[in-house]
């Protein structure tokens, strides 16, 4: 089976079919690495740290094409391949592209609801392949590993400015579907600049995912209307405080945004250059409003 993805740049010198050589090379490395991390996760339910560790697939590069500036990556699963062999309704192609879209979107500040967009699809895939089920916390870890490669894909836009925008896409036989938002100077500003607040704030929230190994997760914050990544500060990694997190997660799974799962969180915020919240550092968690 062969599954195709495209990275295309346009605007500025990209419309003349050229990019700065170094920035183009870095963008292609980021393209390959992020796609390899996502593909390995889908096939093996495991998060790797280096793209060469990809197992169960190869990623090949098709010839560069004109039409602005674009490159096609071919994810080959199995021993043989032929371009165009993945049909439109290929479950594996859909799963890899959906996971890639989730990771790229979350990295660039576009919230995607895990439960609605990806959770059920991943669980069905795991049940068919007898692999353990995936949780949102695994996707958070995968997204974190993909941040640098996705950042590198911005170089033609943010450094040499030989392109105005880029776009990742999933290609099947009949159509092209975008992966994540366009790569622009605005998404560069979001991914590149992070500022920590000087003071903590008190936030109302419900835990939606938590990784016991990394002390990281996501919490739905009513003030922002979406789940936000968090990490627990060292000082509150006690059994009692962690229990406040896990009981919120369990209660929220039973009744979404119910009273039992509500927590009041004291945290420092991390924001982009445009002021959009990216994550929080939790320094205390309480069951009632202080």
C-alpha cells in the first residue's frame, strides 16, 4: 500500500518554482520526520524519538514538481508498492492522515476535538489489530515530539521568506485533503514564541487526559472553551494532588463537565506572541473555589 502526502509552498519566489536551498532542505526534513513519527505511532502504538526508528513502513520521496513549489512523500506499507494503490476509503490511509491532521492542527494552535475526530477511529483500529487502545495523552506526547519538525517546515516562510505560505495535504486517487491549517507567518509566531505569565491565575477546569509518567495532560478550561495542555509543577506531584487530577478525569469521563469533575486550578499561563494561550503550569489544584 502507498499513501501520499504533499508539502506545497506558494507566494513570493515559490511561484517561480524556487525556494532558498537551506530552508527548503530543513522543511523537507521536518516533513519526513513528522510523517515518520505519526506513521510509526499508528502502525505500532508507540512513540519514537527519531524518524529513522520507523518500523513497518518506508517513506519515499517522489520527484519535485513545479506548480509553485511542492514535494510528495509516499508512505509505503508492506514489501511492495505502486503509486495510487490506496483507495479513497482506505482505513489505514484515513487513520494516518487523520492523526497527522490532529497533530499538525494542535501544534499550530487549532483545537481539534479528540473524541469527535480521532478517538473512536483509533480505538476501532486497535481492536482490529489486537493492539492496546490509544489515549489522548499519547497523542499529546506525539504532538510534543512533532513540534520541532513542524516548526522547521516554516523556514521558507519565516526565514528566507521565499514563500508566503505552505500547506500539507493528503492525496488519494481522486482528491486532495488539507492536513492542518496553512503554514504562515502567523502560525510561525504561534509555534516560535512562548511567554510565561508573571503571576498565577485561578481557572475552573475539568481534566480530559493525564499521563502518569510525564505528569502532563489536558484540562478543559471554561474561560477558554477548549482543552489546554498542562504540566504539574514539581511541588504538587504528591499522591493527594495527583488524585485530584485523576478523579477529575474519571468523573469527567462519566459525566462531561459535571460537578464531580470540576476543579479549581492555580496556574501560570504560557501564551503565544499574539496572546493565545498555549499551555499552563499547574501549581495547585482544589475541589472548591478558593
